[in-house]
C-alpha cells in the first residue's frame, strides 16, 4: 500500500501485514507503530491518532459536548 513518507513527502510503501513503512527515495524505514507516533508528533492534525496506541483508558470519560468545544 502506498502512503506518504513523513520524511521526504514522496510515496512510501506500507507492507501488506502493516508491520513496516519503507521509502525508496530517502531510505526511511520504520515499524508502522513507530511511523504512527512519528507523524503524530510531526503534524498536530494527526495527534489524535496516538490514542489508538496508548494504554488502557479504563476509568476515563470522553467528556461532554460542551467540553469538546
């Protein structure tokens, strides 16, 4: 699968088993989990995806709509 390389913005390849991201243009090579963290820290618009990689959210609430505004 083709995805955007966070280092050079060219096309990178995500392995079929979603384990590795590699870019032939700049030699970027990283596990998919690390890639997700990398882009989330690099670009604020992706920071919400880090929630998928955090530990348990047991005991936490999502808040009300008023708190989300």
